[in-house]
């Protein structure tokens, strides 16, 4: 299979982008779980009802959804969920003091929009191309 640079980029860029964005959520989830008391304290300071439950739920969501993106499981659905999740978190917890974090969340939403659009399409295209090559070899004998 001969591939030019454009085809290679179209195949690999969405894959690596998905892994980077998913990895960000995995990192956040793991960090929050490993520092659960600090995560609980954060939700307590915000005045969140049930800060322990919120800390565990948020950490779990970020870890599981991030892993789903990294491994390519239901990527479009997971990305759309994370878009809504990130937008809600930004709207609920943005208090004007952390504009940089708010803008970073907007950038994350932008990346997730690409994942929601492309899903695991490059990986699927590669699998189909490999299957077609195998079938072609079998047909030629």
C-alpha cells in the first residue's frame, strides 16, 4: 500500500489527536483519584453538595471517558458526552478568576469536536484497506 504524506496525515493526525485528548482526561482522572482528599477539599471549598460523591463521580467520568477515547471505543458518542460535560463544568465552576482555565476548556471542546466528527475513522479506514489488500492477494492466488 503506497501512501503519500497527505494520506498518512489524514490517517494518523486524528488518531494521535484522539489519544492526546483522551490522555488529558485520563491524566486528570488518575490525578484526582490519587489525590482524592485534595479533590474532595476542592469540591468542599466550592460549596458543592456531596463533595465526596462529586469527587468520585468526576474523577471516574474523566478516567473512563478518557480511556474510551484512547482505545477508540465509541469515540463519537464519548466525545459528544465530553463536550457537554466540559461545557457544563466550565459554566458551573467558572467564577471569573480563572480565565486561562476557561479558555483551555474551550480549546478542549474544539478538539473534542474533531473527535466527534472523525471518531475512529482513520483506524477503520486502515482496517478496511488491510482487509481489501488481503482479499486482493487471495483473489490473485
